[in-house]
């Protein structure tokens, strides 16, 4: 009989440490641009910080996937936490002594983005080693709840702490990485399998190519990245369009903040509801459901841009996201050999999120040239393409029955010591 996930010591240690760490990240995400604005008064300089972090995250994705597949994952997570702890503590000290500068903040954002990508990829890849295959979707759903919960609580807390003193949220984030570090150190089980790790050794280019081939030759994984790219673009783009349109209409920042809170709350509630959907709907049905629901609901949002009510349909789409993500990534973790977990995740994240990184710029152009409603309608149309692919294509239908049987032999193999 499978032990309850609540009694899985290793998973709960990792989950709790990351909950505190992601709360610190959410605080810092608000505090960094506020600090730049306090130093320079320039919105362009504040935007530079986010752009630098996003660029670093994209550029390091594929190399980090190889690294996670080749090194001890526990060690990778420890190194990432130690570097981020030192970086945020150092910047906190620089703020306290009036020595902080814009280049220092940009460097912090880049280091945080790279180490965050390393830790996140290693954590995703390690789940297969500490969670039974049958419980992977549930574990993913709990991780989704963690992410949405911290995204909801972190910014208000970060703003409050920044108001107390500018260095406080940075020091708080450093402490959150200490909590994450302790959690990783307390995990006893190894976080990677020995099976096949010696296979495919070679240069980074060859290793990255192996990960790319695995994703795009697997019908299911190929379908996921093709379907998710327009969906991610649309969700980021629509949220940005709503914020910009409300601002142009003279809506107060406090009310605009409520709109963003509605979207985050939808995701948090969806994470709690994810197990319910997973028990009743197949993975293929979940994938098609979120695509068609997003097409319809974002179309409705395009008609409501004069008020924060436009955020309600987006929140309903995000409500379905955790169940779909948990099922998709749970299946991905089950069908991917352990030695390829890092590379497959990196390829999927890169392809799925590359278009989303361009969404604010492209949607901003559309809002300026046409209107917020037109920009949201274009995003809804993009998701409609995903819905058609999900419905007509065979990728989601290629999910084989019981995944547990397909990986039973691999589960029985020995694992490395940590």
C-alpha cells in the first residue's frame, strides 16, 4: 500500500523549504524594482532588472538541464541556495551601508535567475526519486499550490517589509534560502537514479541534442510544448493588457492590484481543486478543456476591459491550470528516464515560455496601436490554435495506460548514494 504523501518525509522537507524560499522570492520580486526606483527614479532602469533576469533565465535553461542530469542533484540544490543566500545577504548589507548601486542590483537579479533555474530544474527532476509514480500528479499539484500561495502572499509582505526598511525584504529572502538549504540537507534519500547515467556522455551540445530529440520524437511531449506555448503567451499577454488598459483608463493602482490578486487567487484555488479534476478527467480531456475554456473565457475578457471584471475570466482559466499542469508534468516525470529528466524539463520550459517572454512587448504594441480589447482578442485566437491542435492532434491521445507498469522495471533499479 502506498504511503500518504503527507507522510513522505523527503517530499515534505523539500516542499516546506521551497515554500519559504518561494515566499522570499515573491517578496524580492517586488522589492527589487522598488529599490531601483528609489535609487534612480527611472522606470526604464527598473525594467532593466526584469529584462536582465529573464534573459539570463532563457540563456541558461539548456546548459542547466545537462548539468542537472550529470551532477549530484542534492549538491546542485545546495550550491544554488548557498550562492543566493550570500548574494541577498550581501545586497542587504550594501543597502544598509548605502553602498548599493544599479549594477549590483542587476547582478543580483541575474545570479538569482540562474541559481533559481538550477534549483527548480533539479527539484523537478528529483521528484521521481522521492515520490512514487502513482503520486507524481498529486505532488505536482501540491507544488502548484505552493507557487500560487507564495505568489499571492509574497508581494504584499515584500511591500510591507520594504516600507519598514529597504534592506529588510532582501535579508528576509536570504533567511528563506537558509530554510531551503536546511531542508535539502535533511533529505536522506538519493535524488537521482544510477541507471543509465553513464549513457550518452559527451559534450554539452550532444547532451542538449539528446534532450531535444527525446521531447520532439515523443508524441505526447511534442504536443505539450506546441500546445502550451500559445497558452502561456496568452495568459501573460492578457494579464499585461488588462493592467495597461486599466491604467490608461485612470484606474487606481490599488484597484489594478486587486485584478492581479484575483488571477493569483484563481490559481491557488485551482491547485486545491486539482486532485478532484485529476480523479475524474483523463489527461487528454484536461488538456483540451483548458485550451477551449481559455479561448472562450479570454474572448469574454476582451469585452470587459473597462473594469477589473476583465480579470475574472482570466482567473477562471488559471483555476484550471494547476490540474492540467500537475497531470502533464506528472506524466512527463513518469515516462522520462531519470538520466534525461533535467534536459527534458529544460527543453519543455524553454519552448513553452519563450513566447511568453515576448508577450508584454508584443501586447503593449497591440494595445498602443489598437486597443486592450483587440490585444486580448488576438491572445484568445492564439489559444484557439492550441485548442484545435489538442483536439485534432494525436499527441495527447498517445498517453499510454498505466504509466506505473511502464516504469516498474526502472523503479526497481538501485540508486546512487548522495
